[in-house]
C-alpha cells in the first residue's frame, strides 16, 4: 500500500516537471507548460464581439484563422492595465470536454522559458474553502522567488469555453 502512494507521489512530481513559458501579470510571475503554447505574438487589432464576458477582448485574425482573445488580468479579477509595447498575446491550445480550441491570452510581458524540476514545484497552499485554486498546477521555486504554474485547461472552464467558441 505504501509503495502505491509513493509511486503516485513520484508520478505527480514527474507530471509537473518540464519546460514552462513564464510571463508577468500585475507584478507576479506565472508559467504555462510550453507544450500548451503555440506562439507568442505582439498586440494586433482585436475585433470586439458583443455579449461576451468582460475578460474576452474579442477575436483576432491570425494568418487567416479567427481565434478568441482573453485578457488574463481581467479573467483573474485584477485591475485592467493600459496595453504597452511589452504587452503581448500568447496563443495557447485549451482543451474542453469535447473540443480543443486555439485562443490568445493577453499578458503584461513574456519573461523566459524555464526548465523546472518536479522537486522544485510545491502543491498549491490551501487558502480556505471559498477560494478556487484548481487552475493552479503548483508553485515553482526558482532563484529565490515563486512562480505560479497554471493549468491553462482549467483556467478556462466549460462556460468560458462556450463563450470563447461563440466569439470565434
């Protein structure tokens, strides 16, 4: 029995280990698994779509493909920020229950790609029962700081996916 629990813990550590694209949002550092990232682009004209949630900025035409764009600051309930020359769009692949969509997420700036060992990733601390942290893969300890690793598939839940697929 103990070996099964240990094997499960080792697998959980190994599942989170890997390369992460890190980016800044409201002065904090976040990371997304590099395999979820399709490309990083500068800001481009975003066409607004009526009756979408406030965090959905609209859609962009990326080489003939229309993809929805969400502002991650607004999705997380942070204060909106004026976009500047460092603001960019990370194009990611998000899996829903029955579809995978390409979408853009607006971030303050992209930092770097880090190779993070599983042993440097801790579980998300408990913040009490009222705070949903299911979208956080873990907390990576790197160079004396902490980076919040996101499970991008969980950041955007089913109702978000419905709104995003309507936008595109």
